[in-house]
C-alpha cells in the first residue's frame, strides 16, 4: 500500500473529497495541463529494467507568498512511476491519506481548513489514460482515507500528485518547518525537478550537500518575486541499509524559511538569517552562532528553592554540589508535578496545580533549564560553558544551517567537567543525547555568567563498556518436559536503560522514590479537604492498578517477541532498582514466567532443547546484505550479556556443549560464548559487543562475522540423553 504521507515534505498529507473545486482545477492544470512536458514520458533506461519500479519524473514545489496580513504556503509533489513487477503493483494498489487538516500556522488563521487535492491516473502501455475518482469508494479507517487503485498491471504507469494550499494570517515573525531530504528514494529517479518561490519578507536558508546539485535562481521580471530550481537526473535508488545515516553521506538538500514582515521583527527570529531576503543563506559562521545566542541566554532566574535545599549542606567538592543540585532540580521543577499531570489527564482532578504553591515553576524546555541552572552556577561562582551541537546523522557543526538542528547542553567546568542536559524523569548527570557523542561542537564560553567568546571542542564519547545490558536467566524444566520455567534478572546501564525505564515503570515507581529522597509532599497530601482526599486517593489507586496491568501486558508481549513464542504463562515482575541517579547505575527488574510447548522436542527417550533461543532474537544478515557501500553509523557502542543456568533433570546427561563455545573478536565487535557443566547445572555465558559507533564500509565483513556467529548461536541445541 502506498501512503500519501510524503516524507520529502515532512508534512501531513490530506485530500479534499468534495466536488470539483477551484483548487482542484488549479492543481490538475498545474500538473496535467497543456504545459505538461511529461504527459507522454514512458521510456526507461536499459540498466534499470530489472528494478521493481522507476520514477520517470518527480517534481516538488514550495511556494511562499504574502498579501497584506495574509500568508500562503503552498506545497505540491508529483510522481510519474512505471511499475515493473508484481511487488510494485501491490505497493501502489492502494493510497492512504488524511482527509482534512487544520492549519496551525500564525497567531490566528484566515482559513482554518486548507483546500487540498490528490490526483491519481493510470496510463496503460497502449497509451489509454484512466483518471481515478478519489471520491468514489473511499473508505475511512482510523482517521485515514483509503482509496483502492483497481486493475493495475505490470507495465502500467501511475501518475499522481499531492497539492496543498495552506493560508494563514501573520503579523508577527514565523518560522516554517525545516525540510531535510536526500535526492534518492526507494526507486530510481530518471528526472527530478524542485521549484522554489518566495518574495520580500521571506528569508531562505538552503544548501545542497554531498554532491547534490546547487539551487539556481530563475530570472523573473519582478524585483520582489524570486524563483529557484534544483534539477537532477539518473538518481540511483537508496538501499535503506541498517545503521545508515543518509543525510550524512548521500546527495541531499536542506532548507528552512523564515517570515518577518517588518525589519525589526528579524531580531525576534531564533534562526540564522541572511542580510537581505534576496540572498539565499548557505552557511553560518562561528560569529553568527555567538551573536544569536549571546543575546538569548542570561543567567537571571530566581532560585530561592535551590538556596533552601543547599542550606546547611556540605559537599566534598564542586562536582558533588552540582550533582546534588541537578537531581534536586529534576525533582523540584519536574517530577513533583508528574502526579498532578497524570491525574489531570485521567480526569480525576480538573486543575490539580492549584494545590501547589502560587509561583510553582516547571522546567520542560532547554532554554529555561539553561537559564535556571546557570543562575545557580553563577551564584555558586562555578564556571560553565554552553555547548552548541548537532546530532551525527545530520552532518558536522561546520555545516550548521538550520537552528532547529541545534542541541544545547551545559558544560560545568569543575575539576572533572560535568555535562548536563535538560532533565527528563530519568536523565542522569553526564547524560546527553548519544548522537551528540564524539561530535565537534561549538562552545559558548562564559565569564561571570555572560557569554563572551566561542570555541570548538569534541564531546566525550561512551564506550561499549559503558552501555550494557545484562540478563541472568535460570531455567527449569517441569517433570513432563512440556514447560520451561524462567526466572530472569535484567539489568541495564548507560544509554541502553532509558527506553527500558520508560517501558517498564509507571510514574509511581519513581515519583514516590523522589518524594522519599527529598522529603517532599506528594500530590494527594496537598489536598486538605478530607472528602476530596478520600475520593482522589481511591481514584488514584485504581489508576495505578490499571497502569500496572498495562505494563504487565506490555512486558508479556515483549517477552513473547524476544523469544518469538505465542504463549507465556504465570508472568510476574518487580522493579529492583530504578537506576535514576547516575548514568553508570543499573536499572534492574526481575521477571518470572513459563514458556509452554516451545524449545523442547522429544527424540525417543531423549529430549532436544533449543537452548540458543534464550539469548533472544539476533540479527540475520541476508545474502544480499553482505556487500555494502554505505558506512555503518550507530547511535552508541554497547554490550549485551547473557548468563543462562539450566538445571539438568535427574537421570539425564547433556550432549552438544561443543557447539555452544564460540569466539569471534575483531576491531568492530565480538561474540563470545562459553558453556560448561557445574555439577548438574549447565552454565552458559554469552557476550556480544558493538565496539564503536562508526565502522567504515570496508570493515563491514568483519561486523558480519560476529553478527552471524550470534545469529548461529540462536539455532544451537543440546541433547538431554537418558542415562
């Protein structure tokens, strides 16, 4: 099924399902009218004849215009695709899209609902054209409109477009959402054209990367009207390999548009603007970065709550003081409000925040976090810098163009530097997005709380020993050999644990931990009226019970997926440690369950146990994936450990241990396993390491070796032989 959610625009597609409108007529004329030069285009190069489909023509358009207070943002795309096999026919046999949209641009809108058009036509090999009526037989399902494309066949051409007009009013500055995309996509493209229109008051940042064609200006006869194009041809398809960052290596373009009706509004835009609208901005200097943020960050914030927390406390070092302040602020400005947020969302209390102090402050964005924490640092006379960084998948800091791609982190200049990111419920000291690790970043250097200069530094990087998953499993067979009882202690640290923390805990697991640690009052105790307190308590207890049941269902599903089994019974779990006070501390939980009628096969008087399945699902490298031209980029280095103990049933011996001892270890990673008998217990240990975040494509074969060895282990078996 082909979804009309064109990622190249990073916008939501929608379509008008009403009678022919002016916008629909305009769209059809724009793409399929008399000036359509691609109306009869149907030939493809010989070298692509074995592809699933070929995009004969792809056309993107971005138009930005204004009239008085009205601003109009128009986006459209057309693709003309030849279908060359059954897979492509199936792919395009149905379109799915969102029917209507409400514009969210501007302070108030001129027209809430935009007029949008989707057009689809089929061209048969003999030249016959069939225009699909998208209003006929459309089916609404889960908020989407689905339209079947009947009678598609190999050799057909499908020609479709999406046309969206979004008008709104804006008297203040406005920043349009950035677009970042590769030229290539899942099918080869024979001819690609992008057109861009703007006029005065629209500032454009646009740059091509990695060998993509440059944006060229098309001369017009109007001084205030500007038109540009980017054209390319014979674009090979994108393979979509695992662990690849297309924007880092493939030809691509990135742009963002800013609207400022008056010159004095330009300073209010958080972005890197060119000197004049007619100049397309293609690069950002260090001085521009310094100037933009110098005026925006001050360490002015009232932090009397932190002063109260620190009063009468002594610390062995500045590092200890900073750490204590960070975790306290995480609670004071975030986690103590989570319970109120939950009860509001559950409609238990209409406005629970009234129970907190009048001027209670919640910190949920990086700018505010930096203002408050630097105010604390300034008062304590502790030096700091502000880090301006970009995630690895988006290129280097030297290619900074779009402010939205900036990540802000604090560097506290204690004897051992500390890095601080905006806190989430589980964020730790020295934890910032893994994709920033090892990148070169700008450092806004401060003096007495004021940004004075800019420099560069390379951010620290974690190792595979820092990001660890460790699972200890004890396996017991029942007397009839029909069930395997599993007891598992699961531990995670470093970057591996945050997603698990969100998946395995509900708010009460950690919020109450903070209440106890900081001796603060939980939400229900802020309610003074006895009847309301009793009512809310009952409803909150019921809510926690419901959340616990949901988590349990999720954990059962997760266990089934890990072992690819359909049934798990007698499931139970409990949290051992939340791991929320240090990146190196473990989040751990214990779980127990039974796997029935799986992994055990009777062989005469003996039993075959698929013991390798207990290290969970492993990556299978297909034959067509063994040759690779793209470099390997991963979020972070990491290690996965399994310790497995199986009690050998009385009256049986175990054969096949030799196949469980494996060892592949090279510069990219490793998989090492050992299996020994300790009395009547089979003890298996496995370790799989991804040693770095980046591996050049020339070393892909080395990665394949240890990945394949781990996958092969999952197919290994042991024989329980009757004595």
